[in-house]
C-alpha cells in the first residue's frame, strides 16, 4: 500500500475530521475513499444519462407502447 501524505487546507482538514467524528469513518483516508467512490458512481451515472440523451437525440429510441407490447401475451 502506498502511504503518501496529502496536503490539504485547514478548512478541508476540519471537514474531513468532522466526518471522522461522526464515527462512521475510522480515518480521514476512509472519508476520502468514500468521497472518491461517490464521485466514481456519479461519473458513471452522468455518462449513462448522456448516452441515453445522445441516443434519444439521434432517434435511437422506442415508444412506450412498443416496449409494453413485448410484455403482452
């Protein structure tokens, strides 16, 4: 495991420590890890939404009626 010190402002350090103080996170590194995981998740969601928007704008979509008809007997 790479053990690199990250230099942060006093304000950011206070914010990290506030999360640790809640007891949900054991260390500031755990807070940063959770934040990065959330950013990864958000980035994936935004990319998927953009792909859907691009498909819709390019006319690559089906009507709701067409999709629902697949579930009929």
